[in-house]
C-alpha cells in the first residue's frame, strides 16, 4: 500500500545543478487547481461521498500530488494555506523526523510513506531552515542585530553561534539578498537607487485629522523603505536624517499602520533587524495554516486523512518532522464539527504546539504533569504518546478552562488522566501541604510540561488585541508568574526518576523576558540542580545567550525559537531542562496571594448560575467529591498523591455519571477528576486539603 502511494507521489526530481529558474518553470507548468485533482477520485468517479478504501487511498495520494503543485494555486490561497515554494535544495543533514518517542508504531506505514517527502514538505522545511540560518546570521552581525543594539554588539559571540550552522550553499545565496545587502561587500549591492534615496512619504502625509491612517498601502510602502534604509545604514546614510530619527519614524509608522502599542513595537524592534521586523509584523497580519493532530489513540493518520478527504477536505502531512500532523488546505465542512472530530479522531492544534510535547518526549508508564493544561491541546498529545499507560495529571488554575480540558480528554478517549484545578505555583505542596517524604506532589513526576501563561506575542495573528493590550506592566506581571511557575514545575519533577527528570518550559511569546530570561533566572537560582538539554527538535532558531545588555547562561543556546515569518507557524519558545538534584524546600509562597492571577480571580468571581447553566462536565465538583470521599472514609484525610492515584485506579470500576444536580456550589476547593472514556462518566476525588 505504501509503495503504491509513494510511487504516485513521486515528483519531478531536482538536480543539484539545475538552475533555479528552470525548477520554478517546471513547478508552474501545472495549472490544475488543487480541488480538481481531488474530486474525480473521490466524488465524480465513484459517485459517492463514502468511497472505498482503495479509492480513498488514491484520493489521498492525488491530494498529496496536488498539494505539491500548490504553487499553481491563486496567490490568495497560497497566503491562506501554505508556504510559497522555494528553490532551496535539500541537505542530506536535514533532520527528517521528530524524537524517537514521538513515533507511533501504529503509524508505521504512514511514516514510511511520509519519509519519502513530497516536494512540498521538502520545500516547507528547507525554507524554514534557510530562514533560520538567515536569522541566526543576522544576529551574528555587529550593528544589524536589531534597531537599537549598537551599544551591545562588540562582544557578540558570533563564532560560537556560527559553529553549529552549516555553511550556506550557492543556492542559498539566491534567497539571501537581504543578508548581503545588509552585510556583504558593497559590490554585491543592487544598482537601483530608490532604496537609498530618502523616502518621501511621511507619517503626517497619511494621517487624517482624527489620528487614523489613510492610504495604508502608501504607509506600508514607506515602512518598507525606512526598513531598507536602516538595513543599509552603514553603507548609505541619507544625509537629511539621523538613524534614531529614522527608527522613530519607522516605529511610529508601524504603530499607525498596524495598531501596535509603541512599547511593544520597540520590543520587537530590539528582537529583529529592520527588514525582518517588517516581515514579522506582516506575518502577524495573516493566519497560519490550519493544522490538526491525529489522535493515535483512536486512528492512524492515513486513515484519518482518507476519511477527511472523503468529507471534502484537502489535507496533507504537516511536514516530515511530525508523524501525526495534517495541514488542512481547504475544507467544504467546518473542521471542528465533522463526525471524525466529534469522535475524537483529531485535535485542532497549531503546528508549533506540537513542539513542546515532542521535546518533552514522554515515555510509556511515566507519570506526567501538564501544569497549565487547559484546554488540553498538549495534554492530549502527551496522553497519546503514553498510549494508555502511566498517568497524566492535567492541571489548570482556571476552572472555566478546565471544562474544555475535561471535554477534550473525554472526546479523545484518554483513559489515564486526572484533571486538577490547582494553582501551579503551590501544586507541589498541594497533595498534603508537605514535602515528598510525606508524599506530596513535590518531586513526584517523571516529566513536567509547563506551557506557561504568557503575553501571546507569538500568536498575534490569532488575537489582534495583543498588539494594543500588552503594555509593559502586563509583560512584567507575566514574567513574574512564569518564574514562580517554572520553579514550582522543577520542584514537582523527580530528579531520581529512572526514565525522566525532565521539565519542558514553553510559551507562545517571542519576548526574551518571558523566555530566555525566565529560564536563566531559574538556572542561576538553582545552580547545578538543573541544566538545559538540547530539545531534540529537528528545527528552530537557537535561544539567545546575549540580548542587548543582558547575558544569559550559554546553555540557553540549546533552547529553540519559532517565528511566524520564518517557520509559518505561531511564534513559540521551547526549552528542555533536566532536574539533577532535589530542589530546596520552597519558601511558603507568600507572594501567591498578592499576585493571584487574573484567571484565578475570574474563577472565584464565577457565579453559581454559571456552573449550573454552562458546566455539565467541569462542574463535577465538591459535593460529589465530598460524598464519594465520605463514603470511602477519606474525609479529612490528607491523601498522598500516590494514595490518591491508587484510590482512583481502584474505584474506576465503580465510576458514576455525575449530573448537574449533584453539584455543590458552596465551595471552591480543588478537585481531581478521573476521566473515563465516554461522554459523561467520571469519578471525582477531592485532591487533598489546600495547603497554607
Ligand atoms: C498557554 S495556556 C495553556 C495551553 C495548553 N497547554 C494547551 O496546550 O492547550 C496557559 C494556561 O495557564 C493557565 N494558568 C494561568 N495561571 C496559572 C497558574 N498559576 N497555575 C496553573 N495554570 C495557570 C491558564 O488558565 C491557561 O489555561
């Protein structure tokens, strides 16, 4: 089967020496749109929307072929669904797959199929890798790292950073004009004068009296011109303006055209060189491709792809780096309402959300904590890698979001999860408010994922309000909470775990303060008790070890960054830590009360009526919990985490459905919910007395 499909998927081979223009010509020779290639197989020839297995398989391979030719799609579709094709040649060193633990036996056929990469996948990954090198190189170059880092470029450790990067090939230079423009010899510069001449449009020209910009296109053109001028500043300084005046102009224009807070635009300008800054800002204006993750607890990816194609979707493997992801290029049906979705065959999840779990690399039979789990995208991925063994503890402080977490765990048929509603900062003390000798969550888990709450600066394309709501105060609040949570996550991880002792810290923010700086703070605080490991991820840009006046631990180069304009996925940060020794007993987090998160406050403000009307599942709570606990003589007993788990395992046979009537609204105590597969069957246990 795999052979048949793979032969269908064969694409025109690219030779090393073939000129890029020829390759482009070959790609553009097909004018047939993607949908036309799928339909005859699936619908027209068979006359049915429920084709046979063989037909479905043929349909799938056609779809893959069609996707390979997506450069013939109209440009609007290109922007919406995929990556532009590139002419970058594949390198033999290119990593093909995720960590070994991410490979699923049940997906073996799929993997052999997908290892023979389509031209699309190849170009997708290579474009990202090429861009990564470009970004890394631009970070290595004095003065052009970002708009205002001139004072911080003298001791940039460019040599170290360059070491790990493969040299650029000739092909690469084809796409690297902007690098040579910025840094190369003068002879490499293009002859056109326009980009060196002073841009004529000013921000005043395009602003209305009410302060709103008009003629946006003109403004964007002016932004692009300013960025070009700044990029080439050292070689071609316009006489009329100073660099700082140009920077100010550029940022003001960006804020006017794209509606950013000036302070946030400044932070991005510190992160990216001028032309890349504009690419990043532009990438935030369009959504990333829609991606789904196959739930291998229920179905194999290829079977799922066949079923979805039959329903009118065009899907394709997200890339060779993931054995479970599918990109949805086009769909005739709502992706979140198909029978396959309702049956739990897949999760809608951004591609970059796969990465923290791949770095965590859970192993079967392990005990895993997802400390900030709702709504469960990563938790359900962890569960499928556990394959029904071990135990997943999915925690979130926000009760409202816990409902979605419970629903997703149920829908995806996760048999071994416990949902907890606790503040992650005190979780390691929560089972009995004491230390590991007494069996609390301290040093209890083999692996811990902290997908931390953050400002979301990597996901502006999903939520444009981030542009004008993330002020300096909100960034500082976020950083403070992240540091507390990461210390608690390390505290919950067992350094003596035979297989793990791993903590993964991730955010969907691109800001250094929320990423490298948080991890660096923890490394400095805990010293040799914790160290940074390579993530094992096949692509991504190295973490910063220096950023403006800040210096971070050199191991932070092992962390990985993801950017919308480079990887065509949400901005993300992933760092993997190994806990080497027990951490000192934390001080009672006296700050906890005063820094209570907004989500926690919201949860407490919730009215009873909300629970009654909106929460058939997550409202499973205290009364039911207390009754069950009392029946089993567990009231007023501080359960150890292990005891709790044992009780939960033992009582799973007597699990009962919970109705709205059984909800007690009088208490806000933490609860643990044992998820049973099926629509409503759950057993609820009081986790323990709340500590402090
Ligand atoms: C980025 S989201 C997590 C997304 C989730 N990992 C997923 O993949 O679906 C961050 C979560 O952290 C939760 N959170 C915020 N403060 C927390 C705290 N103190 N303890 C535990 N969770 C917290 C929020 O309620 C939010 O659901």
